[in-house]
């Protein structure tokens, strides 16, 4: 299982300040810290809705690439992805295509950019909000896979996010089960297979701060057992990274060491 660092986010005030001021040395230092902490891929997210991302994405991608890791460009803005591709110089994942009707034109453009540049592409099981069950998630994912395939992005370059909802909500537990059922269904229904990912911290959103990582880490272990390919998470949290090390060892993806169980 691969680790995608979620630390370079619009929720990180220091990163946003560095990106908007063009402080490439600060962004490079942050990226190197995340690499040293165990990140395999670095996710860059400059805003929630993508508006204006193109203004800062080239500088951010150019600085963060200095860590030498693949980049995941998390934006709903096609222009931001074009800027990132020009600046990155390392393997790149275009992160965010959904089936939201209001963004259909932008999403088709993003798929076209991925096809033209032969990048990997993350598909989200979203349409008019978060689906209530695995059947709806799988239907949306099937539609998005078909759209991507038709545009020239084959399954080997697709990554699916089944969309995690916070367990603290009234229907959060049913959604947690639906995410697991979706991962299982993808293995059974999609051929050739696609890879999977998730934004792990969503499951604990709204929970007391002292409980969040226990919730995150338990769910991560459950999803790993269903073949989760990667997870977007806080690589600076030592407890979560211990969970990652133990998952890798227990799945025989790495040689076990007693150090894996130590914070």
C-alpha cells in the first residue's frame, strides 16, 4: 500500500502562504520533510473548489518536485493541471474527476488532459453528493471508467476513490460499510482491474481530536485488507505511519522488523 501525503493542502496555512508568495524554498523543504517521513507520493491541493489554482500551481509543483517523488495534483481546475504538467518534471497523477453534472465540461477537459499527457487519473464516486450505497457508487464509477476509456485513458492508468464520509454523522457507519463493499465490488466487476485510493481523514471528521487517529488507523487497516492501493493521509503522524508499516509487513509487502511496531 502506497502513502500519499495530504499535508500540502489548503488547510496548511504555511503551505498556502508559501504557494501564494512564490516561496519555493519553503515548499521544497516541506516536500523533503514529507519524503523523509515516509511519503511515496505528494498531493498538492491549493483550494477546495479549484478556482484560481492555476495562478499558483506551476510554482507549487515546480518546488515540490525537488523531493523527487511523484505528484498528485488535486484540483477541479483544468488550467491548474496544465500548469502542473508543464512544471512537474516527475510522474504525475491528475486527482479529481467526478460525475457532478454541474462540472461535466471541466471534467471532460480534465480527462482529455490526462489522455493527451498519459498521466494517471483519479475518479471519484460522486454525483449530486455522496452516494448512499455501494451499488450507486459502482454505477458512477463504471460510467466514469467508460468515459475515461473512450477518451483514451485505459484502466491501467485509472485510480478510483469510493469516497469516505465521516462516521460521526448520522449515516456515517452505513457509508463506511458501503466504501468497503465498493472496494470488494471493484475487484469482482472491473476488468482489467483499477487501483484504489481514499482520503483517510474524512472518516473521522467531526470526531473529538484525540480520537481521530484511532478511527483513521482502524479504518485504514480494514480497507487495506480489501486491497486498497493507496491512502491520502497525514505522514507526519507517527501513529498512522506505524499502522502503515505494520500493514505492509502483515500483507508481506515489506520485511517485518520490530522497529515497525515502535512509534
